[in-house]
C-alpha cells in the first residue's frame, strides 16, 4: 500500500451531547429535499405529535430537523404557540445549539475536528486547506451547496489526528491530498443537478469507492 493511501473510515462514536441524545440523523444529502406536503404541513404534523409530551421542545426541534434538514424560521411562531412558549424562548433554544440549522443544508456535511490533539498534528493547516478548497468559512458551504463545512470538537480519534467526518463517517490521519480525494466525488455532483445523491448513491458509497481506488497497487 502506498504511504499516502486512504485510511479506512472509522465510525464516529463521540458526538456533542445534543446529537448523541437523539436517534442517528439521516445523511444530509437526503435531508435537503422538502417533503411533498411542504415545510408548514410537515412541521404542523410533528407539532401535533409532540405537543402533549412533557419537555417537548428539544425532541420536537430534533424531529423537525430530521424530517426537513432544517428548522424554518417561519415555524417558530407555530412551535411557540403549540408549546405555550414565547417566540423568544423557542428562538433562543434554536440559536443556542450549533446543531440546529435555520436554512436548507448542503447535500453533504464535512466536519473538521478543531480539538487540541488535531490542532497539534496539523489540524490548522488542514482546516485552512479545506476552507480554501470549498471557498467558505466554517458554518458555510461551497458555492454549489454540494458540501457544507462545520467545526466539531473531538471525534474520538485523538491517536489518529487530524480527523474529519463526512456525513457522519469519520476519517483519520488526514492530509490535504487525502481530503481532496474525498471531496472530489462530492463536488463533482454539482456539475449536473440530476446527480444529487439519493438512495444507494450516498456519500458513503462514493467514499468507499474512493478508498478502494487509492489503495489499489
């Protein structure tokens, strides 16, 4: 195997507490499509199913984001009214947790570990390369909305730093060349709108194919 061959992906076991407390989210590529009934109808159905639960706000917000990929700002009023809260209270919770989004997400999410171990092993230079490649800062996205960029604090791979995750699949010992090989197939999707990832063509399959190609003699 070449010294620059792509390492096998590693499951990301450690996540922020607000993410770990809920069921695993669907890949961002599937979340970006609004259900047929539209945002308002979907949100109303979820409000109805959660409103009677004690402490319903966080479970409801997670459910809305899992279904739509984001929490529409215009839904804050309906959520507040159903849960007998003020709009400020609902808005405060949404904006307090970085996990929650108020805009349609990119098709794929790239998380870059910003914890001390990864920074000590070249994480800052890697983050600079990724920002330059995507043309955006953290919490932003590539111009085509193919890949969104987020910071994460520890993926549990400190002994294999620096680490990143794409759509929940963690990758260790990253270098600029390796991250480029992971990004190439994702950014290539933006060349044709019909190539938006769905079903068996999700990012995991593309990434695994990339690994096999790079590990071939």
